[in-house]
């Protein structure tokens, strides 16, 4: 990841899905990957973790579904035609 920033982020409550664009140096092929984290406060410092509590799981499921939809939309052919 050259710029080290996600191309898109989805946040619901403390759960975040970061979507990264990757590209092969050898073939030029591109693909997306997703990291999911939960934010929490440790004293005054905001931190992220990749572990989730039971009640986080429905939100994790939703942000992953939203990330999946966003990735599919990026590969959908763009059309100016009105149906």
C-alpha cells in the first residue's frame, strides 16, 4: 500500500471497516482488502483492536456487508443511461 491510507472507510458505532486498494507490481492487477477494527478508550488514549465482544458481532457483520457492497459497486460498469 503505497499511500498507506484506506480508499474507503465504513464506521458504525465503534466498529470500522477500512477498505484498501492493492496492486501487483508484477501484473498490475488490482484488488481490495478489508480490515475490521473496534475502537476503545484506554484512559485518555483512543486505541483500536481486532478482537470483538459478543454484542459487537452484529455490527461487525453489518460493516462487512457494507464493505462488500461498496467493493462490488466499484467494479460495476458505470452507465449514464436512465432506465
